[in-house]
C-alpha cells in the first residue's frame, strides 16, 4: 500500500543528522549507558543495548569507549546518572514535535527546551498533547529502486506489520518494536540493506510546510537538536522539496 512519508523528507532528515556526527557520538554513548543501566550489560539479552551498539558500530566509535559506557551503565564505573525525559510541543502551523532527552539536570533541560520552542515560534505542550499523533514502532527504509516484492516477501514472513511505498519509490517496513531485530535480520539475510533502520516515533499524520514556514520550522528543529541533553527530535512536519 502507499504511504504518506516522502523519501525526500526522509533523506532531508538523515542528511541533517549526518552533518551533526560530533553530537552523534555523545548521544550514542549516553544511550548505551542508560540502556545498560536499565537492561544489563549483555547485549544479547538487552535489545535496546544491541540497537545502540549497532548504531555506534556504524558510527565507528572505538570498542573500548563502548565497553566503558556499558560498564558505567551496569554499575562498574562511576559517572553521571542520566534520566530520560520526553517533552511534547507544537511548531509552526501546529506541527507536532516530540523531544526525547537524557539529562543529569532536569531543571536545566526543561528551561533550554522551552527557550528553543519560544524563540522559534513554537510552544511547549503538556504530556500527551501530541504523542497520540505518533506510533512507537520499528522502521526500516529502503531506497527507491529496491524490489518491493523482495522486501514484502521477506518482511511479512519475518513478522512485519506493513510495507509501504511512497511516490518516489522508497519502501518503508513497519513492525512492532519487539520484532525489530528479527525483521531486520531477515531482511539483511535476504540481501536487502536498509538506508535507515531504527526504533522510532513515526508520525501517523503529516503537517505540510513550505516557504518561510518550512524554514522557521527547520530552525526550531535545529535549535532543539543542538541542545546537549536532547537525544532525538520527532515531528510530523513535512517539508516541500523547494524549502
């Protein structure tokens, strides 16, 4: 079936994330530390840790750095204690925004997030104000030109819930978070390498933006992503390719 997510917007988001690789290292180390703290240091028994380590490997983070993060989280080393906080709000044109943070100072974090929203035309909302517009799921994205039949056969057999195609020919596989690793493994085994593979908050409806509205919204997203305590920013804003 056809999906509303546009490949150009996916590439737009990924390109901006790749441009911030310095921050990516810090965020992955935080994620590994917290994942090990919550689920233990054995990646085979801790899906969240396994996903974080996969991403860290792709980012070429040294193994000894990863091991120290695991030990710190599992209680083997001293270090900062992080807590996870989610903020929800609205951007330009009512576009929904979810901001996931890890922080050792909740007061500092909420002040910085609120400031970013207000400075760039948005509003920090209350818990649950926009989360209902998103779906927590595993998501794998394949470039236009990938065989839809091959993806669909491997994905459905592995337990995926849906396979979507967009106007550009990009293919999106959606599954339950708990099935992510098995679905990804099955697709990898079939020789289908995902451009993006993650457990995410997927927008169920789109808020199209163009021109100045799109530019202002992007400034808000950049401001949030540049905050040290922010791990992930999700939005249902969909940008016109010319913006």
